[in-house]
């Protein structure tokens, strides 16, 4: 898995997706769906597998984009672990010919450990030594007030590198943000590009490829279930109406697809 990457161009922007992790989801649906009846959940998974012809998988897809003069990384995965002391993300960057020292901006869509764990190496040194890190003010305040895991505590060591912002503002020209609270209180979605061919990064608005068809189901990691559902419905509707290319952090590598209306719900169509 280490070193896996996918490069593409869209709307005049050069992108690379680094796959930190991809694994098959158990038949029951993987993450713990709190309000999904077990039989309906199993049927939804079976239907997706039969129609797509592929096993249901969950991945961690790290987006790298060259926006003007800025090399931008969105989220950093789980980071170093016992199996890989420098992280699969760093392996993927190396394979793609991307020097971490050349990255200008690291955007944290939210502060869960699988999105910020690769901000530093095992010694606490910034993985991207010349980058400014960005997070929503609300998410920063929530996480640094009472950090509850290693990844959140590392934020304190990066405080002088983090720029906090309000969701809805532009990060830089060519990268806008959309408030996406629910899964995490201060989560942001991102919109890349200025023309018609935009890319919408929905972060953890949904986790599994069948989930847009069941937008009211939520998982144990969704901090505010009701708000999660409202945000998911709003962003899925926007993605379908706009026709933007969508990047979903946890869908199978490379995490790219389109959202289409499907009755009173939506459907994820993977693309490369």
C-alpha cells in the first residue's frame, strides 16, 4: 500500500491523491451505524457490492494540489505507526516526487486523529517544515482546550504554525471553504478552483460509498448526529446540483466521484 498515488488535472489545477490506507469493510458495514436497522444495513451493503462489482472499502485519501504558486496538502492521515515509522503518506509523497519541504500550506478539514496524525513525525517535528497549517477557529478551540489523544496534543506544539479561520472564508485565492459541522464541530468542506470545473472536498461528510443513498444514517464518530445529517443533506444536494467533481476522504482510492440525485436521496459514482 505504501507509495500508492494518483495524479490528475482538473480545472487547470494539478492534483495528486496519496493513499495512506485502504481496507475492505466487514459485511456489517464497518463503522458502527447507530440508527441503521441491522437488516437494512446489510442489505444496503450487499446491494452496493452487487451493483458496483467491487468489495466495499474504506480508505484515507490525502489530496495534494498545486494552486497557483502554492503546494497545498489537505489532511495528513494517521501518521507514523509501529508498521511505518515515517507514515504511508510520506512514502506516497516520495513516490509521487513531492518534497514535504516544498509544501506551502496544510489544511486540516477537522481535528480527528486520522486527519491530523501526520502533521508531525514521531519526534514531534513538523512533517512539512516550511508550511503554514490551517484549521477552523472553532475546531482549534475545541481540540486544544482539552486534547484527548496524541494527535490533538500535537496541535499545541504547532500553535505558532497554525492559522485559524472562519468556515466560509477563502483559505487563499482558488480555495474556498464551506461550513460542514456535525461530524466534527468545526469541520470544513473545501472548494478548489475559480471556473466551472471545480473540485469539492467533502472531508468526512460521508464515510462509505453507499452512504449517500441513506443520508439519515449516522455513525458513532459523528459528534452531533442531527447536525451531521443536516450538513450531509446540504452538501450532497449542492454536489449534485453543481456537478462538481467530489473528493471524499474515506471512499475507495482515489476518492473521486460525482454525486447524482437518486429518488429522495443521492448516489455516489466513482470516477478516475
